[in-house]
C-alpha cells in the first residue's frame, strides 16, 4: 500500500481499514485479509 501511495506522489494514507475472513477448509484454516485506505499528499 505504501508503494502504491508513493507511485501517486502521496505521503500519507488516511481512513485505513483492515478486515479479515476465515475461509476454513479441509486442509486447515485460511485467512483472507483486505486492507484499503485513501492516499493523500499532506503539506506541513
């Protein structure tokens, strides 16, 4: 996510949300993780 933000010339990410789902399965547990936010350019 940081690399994608840098590609957009952003220097911060706001509104970050991380979620996960347990997919289960016969061979053991699998966890699906999703993260998203908004890349911004912040000037001090």
